[in-house]
C-alpha cells in the first residue's frame, strides 16, 4: 500500500488543516453558528477498506451515505468526495435553511444545499493544496450521490484496489457533532505526483528550493 514518510504525512496534515480552517469559517457563515473542524487524520487505504470504514459510521441500517464529488485536474488528478451519513446530511441542511422550512421542502432542498456545502469544503481543501503547491487544480461542478459508501466510491470510476486518501474530519457545532469524511481517489501516477508536490513544499519550507 502507498505510504508517506512521517515528515511527508505531517506536511500533508498541516496543509489540510489550513484548508479545513477555511472551510469551517465558510460553513459558520452559512449556518449562523460557530463551526469547529478537528485537525484531520489522514490515511491511505484501498477503496474496499474505505467503504467499510464509512459504513461503520452510518446510523442507517443500509449504510446510506450522502456524497458530493468533484473532479480536479492540474498538479495531480483526483476525484474528491465529501461524505456524510445520510441522516446527518438533512441535519446540516436544516442548519442552513432554519426551522421554518417543512420536512418536505427540506428534502427537496437537500441536493442543492449539499452540493453547495460540498463545493465549499472540497474547494477549501483543494484550493489550499493548489496555493501551497503553487500549482493549479481546476474542479468540475459538484455531483450529488446517495447510496452505500461503495456505490458512491464506484461512481468515481475507481477499481476496488484503487488507493483512496481518506480525511476524517469532525464537524463540531454548538449543539451538534457531525462526523464527515473527505476522500481523494487517486491512481498510481496521481499518488506519485502528490508525493512529489509534498516534497517540493517541504524543500521550500526548509529553504532548499
């Protein structure tokens, strides 16, 4: 399985932590409530393991997951997917639109609202990578998915043994705690491109480039 050195892993967490901080500020403005996002933990696992991990986090018997995906090209190529247990996605939308909206209207608004949230969080993470790597990463429009975690990961076109970079982020709101995941589906060439960009960043930080 693909792995980073301790220094490379620490650098990647530092980069994503900046992106998560920016996403938290944007989310706070939307839900009118302070949003704190934990320092993300990073792991490289295959798609099947990623699906099992996500299924274990869902309160739904069928393991229903709500996902928003965007494809990025540039410094490296990746499919980025924000995922929540489906029962939590409506909770997030409720925070966005307020208590006055009926359950029926809320369900109808879910797709559009989750795409907006996905766009904010994914672009915060990916935009930070692009800025720090000093390279462009251009994203597609967000796509909304509901299904099992494996179905959502398969929608990215990945094979069962494709490596997935998983970010586990806790979203802490004043009255809510929501666990979300950001998955970056990367093929072998993209993994090596990512590793190269991390090492260039480390070299610049140490004054070696």
